[in-house]
């Protein structure tokens, strides 16, 4: 066992001028080094804003996909422990204090997962299968690597994973316009991922999976308790599944 002592963080960003200040400032008390890689196709002031902070090492890079770009950021970190955080996320005050306290204690784990409070149209979605949504984010980099998924990539950890007590905030979709701006790209990447794994879209996938997604989120996962937000999210998520499998069907036809 060894102390965590110091923590680096990694962030990748494209046109995140509206989010990056909140993301960086939430880290200033608990993170010792912040690596921000900005997609060279960004058209706003993400780079200028991020690079104005003393703790931030900011670099403009060629986009290589979510996982590969995070690997590039990871290679720039100085410290053994790394916190992966997205530009639209925020370390809460309680989580910040928890990370600070951890630096003075010995850890028996090689990584830690954290619960995320996801905000959809400015409302915290407590049900619908969205909370606690544990994700592994703090890890000792010699024991962690990113998987090869094109979207919703995750960490592969060698060793035991602990659980942090406090939450991470995720401001995922502030507007419906923002949701659908991501929608087309993410459904395409998800379809490509499925195809690469040998998946074939059937009529049952296209007909049955979307309504089941709605039933699961809205009824089985109590999305109705999230009010109108829960209903809208369940409908949109059903449309996401429908589109993803239609795109997989289209890719299958090309073979």
C-alpha cells in the first residue's frame, strides 16, 4: 500500500468554452496538475480559457477518437494517480474534500469509482436508470488503460476498485438542441462499435428494443418520478436505440 500524495487530471475538450471554467475551477483545490487537450477543430475559446490557469497544461491536438485522445492526455501526466473528468463535469465540494483527505492516507485499491449526478435540461435525474451511474475515474495509471470503444469508453483496471463516498456532477444535456447535436455522432459511433464486434441488426432489434427501452426507463426504473423530464428522456433514449440499430442495419447492408 502507498499514499496517493498527488493527483493529475485529464480532460479532452472541443468547443467547451461554456463548461471548461466550471470543470477546471472545481479541481483547483484537490488536483495538483490538470492536463487539457483541445481538439484542433474547436472554433471557440476553449484553449484560451483553459490555458489561463496556472495548474493547467493545455495543448491543441488532432482528434483521434475518445479513447485514443485520452491515452494521449494520460501520457502527459506527471503523477502516479490520475482523475479522468469530462469537460461537462464538475467535482463537487464534498468530493474535492474527500480527494484531499485521501492524499494523506494509504490506499489498498488501484482505482476508485464515483457516482455521477447527471443533469438533463438543468434537472438532476434521480431515477430513469441514471443514478448513481458509477464510473471508474480515479486510478493509478500503471494499473489502468482505456478500452477501445468509440463512444462511452471506459477504463480497464488491473486490481481492486474502491468506491468514493461523494458524487461527481455531470451537466450532460442543458438543452434539447445540445442533445440532438450529439445524437447523430454518438449513434453512428455506437453502430460502428457494434458492427466491429460482429453484431447484426435484426427486425426484432429495430421493432422491440426501442419500446422496451422506454418501458424500462420510464416504468421499471421509475423515470415517471423525474416528472416531465423523465418522460422526455425516456422517449429520446428510445429514439437513440432505434437510430443506433437502424444505422447498424445500414452498415450490415454494406458488407
